[in-house]
C-alpha cells in the first residue's frame, strides 16, 4: 500500500484502499439494507454497481443478472473469486441501527432484512475488494441475484462463455458464519414419489389397488434407505445424509379405494452422493419395496438449474488455513445450502462472513429479528482483506 492511503475502521480494523476516499462498509450496509430485494433486486443491483463505479471499478451485468467486477492483471496466474448474493427472502424488514442491542449483549447492530443474509457479508467482501492492490494476482467480485430461489445467476457463473470460476484458485462465498470458516455443506434435493393403483368401491377394496395403502411400504423404504449396502458413509464433517417425507396427497372420495398417491421427500445429501446417484438408488429401493400391482415413479421437482449438491473442501487447503488464521474463527461445516455448491467443483471453496443464522433466542437469518453486529462486519472485512492480499499482492 502507498503511504498516502486512507484508513477507516472500528476496533482493530484497518481497511484501506488507494486514493483519498476510504470505503466504509457500515455506511454501505446501512443503505443496502434499506433497498427491498425480496421480490426484485434491480434497485439493489443498481446501488451495487454505482458503489463499484464510485470506487473506480467498472462492473458488468452478465446474462444471468450477476454483477461482476475484476481487479488485477488479466494474465495473472493466481485468481481469487469473492461471491455472495443480493436477493433476500420475504417479507422485507425495515432498517434500524441500535447502539446498545440486547440480542448482541449490548453491542451495536444493524437490523433489517439482508443485514446478515447476505448484505453484511457483501459489505465485508466489498471492503476487502477495494482495499487490496493486486499485483501478482487477480480478484473477481461476482454477486448473484437469486440465491434464495433458483440460483440462475450462480449457474451462469459456472457455465457461461467467460465463466470466472474456471481458473479460480480459491472461492470465498459470503454468508453469515459468525466469522467461522466453513468448508462443507449438505446438498438438498427434492422430489415426489408417485404411486398408482386402481379405483374401486371401498365396500369391496379387494377389487381395486390402494395407492394410499402402498405408502406403508414406501415409508419403510425411506426409513431404511441409508442402511443399504451401497449407501454413502457418514461424512467426517457433515455426518449422515437424511431422507425425510414432507408432503402427502392422495384419494378423491372417502368411500373409494384411491388410485393415486404422491409423497414429497427432502434429501440432505453428503459427499460424494450426486443428484443422479440419489435418484437411481431411491428408484431401485422403491421398486423393490412395493408390490407388483402398484406403479411407482420418483421424479425430481422441476427447476431450470441443478440442485445445490453436497460439497466439501480440504480443511488443510491454503484458503482455509489463511482465512481461519486471519479471522480467528473455527473451521466447521455450514448448516444451510449455499451456492458454494456450484463453485466447489472448480476451486477450493469456503463460506465465511459476519452474522449468525441463529442465536440463543432463535432464528436470525430469514427472521423478523434479523441483525448483524457492526463490529463483526469490520472484523470480517479485515480478515478478508488479509486473506485476499496474501493471494494477490
């Protein structure tokens, strides 16, 4: 850094960037939280682009609606990708800043939808992105528009003609981890088991084929699914996969043998299980479980992008050790699904950021009481700056 760099921060933070104006992640976050982005991210995306331009970086918006910006030599051998999302879940929660927040033991917090998921992490990523001066490497900021729904933006980042993930050496995904470095997460697949039989009068049930009654065998197959010989073993970080029945529909009349039944299931997978392997294994299990006169088919829920599959990164990877040392946080799995799933196949990937999914009083992210500690944003920004600098300067 040059001698005339400006410095700003809180506590021990020392976020810097070249020039006369320092980027303040808290000022950015206060404004960002006030942009509703639960139904439409257009205004928030415009604000993000204006922020980049004001700090001397020219962004572009790709075909997937991602905001992408790069600093450093285009031919640099080392490349770090910083990612998070700007969309939030419904409903919008108004912004509030509290200098003495009881939920944070008297620390200063910013409340509002997106404060921790994930505009707080975005503010910290931006601070690091502006602070470093890449000379030996390149850093790319890639911010997606629909992580909470279909991840079409993240899918574009890994499949587009100029996908920035293809030559990445490390990826940091901003999410609320309480400054821990998360190196794995379960995947999530959803689908429906369709059972077909034959209608009959309930007074003579033997003349039909009861699709609802066939659920008994199906539920037994679900309970024992991960006991089969070729089931993936428990993951050292994530534990065992789970398969949970969640929604059931069947029957049309109370005096009729039902010919149709549908059971929706939720799969939380662990590496190395893929969506394709899960589909094949569950289909085999179901076909073996139900009687021959019952039709059975398992179909994934339709979506335009792949499901978020399970992923993991070696806890000894350089990005893990460097970021954990800088943040002082633990190395652990992440408990929610994230778009890190899409990036981990290309490069060592971690999930990191200020804020928590839940605290001692209950849910924080996706909840009406969503908040992030101001000091945690500064701490995350400082740790990210140190980490990125070690790769690109």
